[in-house]
C-alpha cells in the first residue's frame, strides 16, 4: 500500500507500508523524489518490493555496541577510546533506550536541544552526533533500516570568532626559550612548526625514517591510559592518523639539527625523542611546549597543535598549492585543509585580484 503526494511542483513524497517489524508494529517508509508523477510511482513500487526493516527491538544503545564491535578493529587506539567514551555518553541519554526503528529526525533534533540546554559544548555535540550518524549509516548498510534519520538532523552551530594564528615572533621566541626546558625540546618544536606533524607523530619519529633529507612519517604513539604510568604497554605504536605514509622535505637548517642530534644520540634509542628502546610519551613533548610557553610568557591559549596550524597557514599564504599542503599535513581529503585554513586562502585573494588586473591592464595598454 503506497501513497504519492506532490509537496510542491516537481517534488513528490512517497509513503509505502512495507510490513511489520519484530514487535508486530507496522513499518512505513517515506522518501522524497524530484521529477514527475511516474517517477514517484516507480519509486513507490521499488520501495514496496523491499523487505521490511529487521531492526525489531534493537535499541540505539545496542546498535552503538554492535557498531563499535564492527568498526573498532580498524580504528587507531585513540579513535577506539574516544568513540567508546562517546557511545557511553549517548547510551546514558534518553535517546539510548529508543528502538532504532522508531527514531525520528525530530527526536534527534530534540536530543541536540537538550544537550545545548544542559551546557554541553558544541564540539562535543558534533562529535556525539557524528558517531550516532555513522552507526545509523551502518544500520542502513546492514539493511536494518531503510533510511538514516540522524543524517537529516543537523546540530546547531553558533558563529565563532576565528581562533587566529600564532605570530612569527611568538614561534621564534618559543624555539629559543625551549633550550631552557630540555636539550631536545628546540628540535621537537621546530619539527612541529616546519613539518606540521601532530604530537603523536613527533613521538613516533625514528632515526631510520630520516632519509635523503626527507622526514618519513608513518607511525604515531598513542597513550592507552588503562595501563599504569611506567607500563611499556601504556604507549602503543600504530600507523599515523590516516594510515598512510608521507615523506616531508626538510629545510637545510632543520636537517642539520636533526643530523647533529643523530650523531650525538642515535646509539641511545631508535626514537628521535626517546631515551631507550621504548617510544617516548606524547605527553612529554606536550609538557615541553607548556613549560616553554610559560617561560616565554606566550599567551596560554596557544597549544602545541597551534604550531601545526601556524605551519599550514603560512604555507598556504605563501602561495603553495592546497593539495600539496594537505599531503604534507596528512589530510586524506584536501577539502579538510580548505575548510580549516579558509582564512589563509582569503589572504591570497588580493594577489589573485592583482594578477588578473595586471593581465587586463596589459591587454588594455597593448
């Protein structure tokens, strides 16, 4: 049994009864389509031919458990930890007890609103929403659901003042001040600024991954906090965030500092910032930055990660191709780079205007 309704010229809503779920409740599938009435009728026939969703009594909490079990082995340690924590948070909400077959877009929106009123930060709401959307997308692939209601709900975003970028003077001051913190700290912070490497990737650098003037980044060190401090298993070495290897060219000065450190310390540890056979903790490098920032009296809002942003911003502002910058940062998709560093791209706009105008004026004079 199906109904076809034209919502507005050229746009149709199709509703089809596809059977009963495991609780004996009727299941209706609704989809929208652009086109003519025959297009809508063909869609109705297609939907009617499909079996009823098999979601039954499966709750949102149970779906999350199944999703984590399915996807967990392919995630890094930090991703497994973060997503498990987010899933536990969702399961404590009202939405966690809801059968997946009965969840609507409106209920997801109300969940967002409840979190906003409870003072949950926007970033956390987006992270929770992203996990739930991914779990429901998997449910659609498993044919437990015909559509993903979470995908059609969107967390509200408030306009934010851009975070900004560290000044060149602050970065230069940090590199000098780091000498007071630890003999290895200046090199760690310089590599963060020059290469844009993440904290976990800096901890994962090895001497044998500096080849022909290039820094090969293919692993990261993450902290499994379920193990006590001092336990070797607390530090886990895994592929880098995207799982891909990237080779980064180094400038002559940075390369000279790396080679000098190699001559001095490579027989002590295979890790550039390690003291023995075990990898160093990312927390150690993070502490170097915090101590340096305090001694240099740099604004405490700047994180170690902001050296990565500084590197990318100046690379793009210098006119380098966004795709090349994305590859250097380890972004699997250049659109991530374009979205994150839109402020740097805007800075290139004047140069584009001057170039185009120069061509135009040259032609006019000719």
